[in-house]
C-alpha cells in the first residue's frame, strides 16, 4: 500500500482515480480550491482528506499525482518535484501505467467520449468483470477486475500515454486550439494514438475529419454509422422523444434488434460504437441491449430535473458542436417548450477560435444568457477577450451574473426548459433559480 497525494484532487479524472486508489486500500489525500465541485462527493463519502493548496502538504515518501491544470511553477508542484523522496507523475502518465494489467478499451474523440465510456462500462459489466475511469468523476475498480473502460483525452496528446487493446473514436472535431496548430495537427494526434492500439479501432464513419485519418495499418478498424458501407451500421431507425429502436448489421449481416430508452442522434452513434466493441468481444445482442438499457447517464451530461412546469438540464457542453447537439436533443425531447440556454465558456482561446460557431449553435435556443470566464486556466493562453466578444455575435443575448440577480433574470423566463452548459460547474445557479417565485 502507498501514500498518494493529488494536486487538484477535485478534477474530474483526478477525483475518480483518487476514489479508486482508496478503494484498493491505499491512503489518499489531496488539495484543491475551497469551492464546491460536483466531483468531491465521492471523496467526502470516503473520508479522503482535502486540503487548501500549500507546499507544506507535500510529505516525504509520497506518490504525487499532478492535475493537468497546474503548471510546473505551481508551488505544490515545485515542492513535489524538488523532494527526492517523492515520486511524481502527471495524471495521464500514472493512468497509463495503472491500466496495463487490464483488457483496456479506450474511448477518445472531441465529443461524446464521457457518455460513450459510460455506455461501454454499462454494456460490458453484464458479462465481464469491468472497471472504468470516466471524465465525469466516476471510477470503479475491484481486485478481480479484468476489463477496463477508459476515457482517453486528446488534450495535449495525453492519450499517447495509453496502449489499449481496443479504441473507440467518436469524432475528430478540432479542439484545444491553444495547443493544436490546425486540423492536420489535431488529426496527427489521433493517427499516433491509432498505432498504440493492439486489437481493433471502432470509429465513427459520419465524421468527415475521422474519414481523413491515416490510421495504423497494423490494427483492424471498423467504421460505424447509418450507411450500408459502414462495417457496423444501424438500419430501420425509429426515434421517439423518449426512446429509439433500430437493427444493427455487422459487415453486411444482421446482428440484432435494439430498443434503447434514450433519445438523440449522438446517443444512437455512441451506442453503435459500444455495440461494435461488444461484437468484437463476442457479446450477444441481448446482453448488449440489457447493458445499454441499464445506462443511467453520466454526471453533467444532459442530466434532467423536472419541477412543475420547468425543466432544468445540466450539461458539460463547452465546444460549439456539443452546444448544438445539447440544444437539438432538448428540442427533440421537449418539442413544444421554450429553450433557455445559459452558457459559461472555458478558455478564452476556444471562444476566440470558435466564436461564430458558438453563436450559430446558441441561437438555436429561444433565449441566450452568457456568463464570463472565471476559471484558473481561462487566460493561460494569453488571449485577452471577455464574454462581450461572444455576446456581440448573438443578437438579444444577455450577460448574466452568477448570483441572486442573475437567478432573478432567469426566473423571468419561466415556464421553460433551462439548459445550463459549461465544463465548469454552473448548475448551482439553477438552485438559485428554483428559489425564485415564478414570475413568468
């Protein structure tokens, strides 16, 4: 057993990993900001100590795991690196070693990887001893775990620390523009990643950028989508506002019929990717349907709360494609309701690069409210803009303060469907809205 200390323990992957190491019997502690984050519940439940940042927290003979938001000049990072008795690793470096004993399936892609990893874990655990590490702060591990579902983030090419047996690639829609130079550079990361997969790659055929990838010739790859030319495709699709059903074909042969209790084209595609892995691992259609149907969602991905005439949806959307999909799915689920979008961006460089795309996506809602940057790394890229840069591109949009006054403004939209969208935790603002009298 070892002592582990996490710098930035409330981070999504960090919190999950910390809980998993605790469950394996290690002593775990860490530091973070005092602000409440949705990821800390599991840490609190386990009694894992969480300290304020202080370089004095770094003790001798500790394995220090460093969150990716913290640069090398951060005081705790410096203290850990300088202590000769400490072992240090960045989050992705540690995970790369941690997963080596397992049959690992990594899920990568610009969007959808968290939900797809959750779907994959739900599907596999019906027949396999399965663990998982998901970017919503969820993780699970046991002594007898054999299969492992991993969300593999392309951020700064961190997924190159992983060597999985299988990989799912949901899309290759450029992101992290503070680091990647252009679409070609972004694709090159996935191309390098493909060389590290040993058994097979299941990849979305609907994504144009994915089709441009020069994948490793040493590993089989299987396209999934809705075309008969795809290796894994859905036919006879029937979508309602509460469920969907479809037939799945694998390499031209009918594999099975599926009826699943969720909606949205993106979830159809994500399910196909998971079914593809199931086919390759020999799972039956009935087992996969049962596992997928038991999927309860992941944290902060289209989480719905219905209160009277109002609906509150919390989603992690922080890229224009994700914003568009979130609004479109809400429109499908609630076709006759007013949609009110509340968006808090992450990283000024992302807003600068995608401003027109964000504006186009957000305008699919009936009303748009924007919150300003507040994250520790929003300005790390040297981009000097504020939220007005985006507001000026969206006629009628309103800049919203994250306080009681902001909540009062939102309450004036009732009755409606509220869409809280951000990779930062803004859903607490919904709690303030709920307390306001219905003034609509």
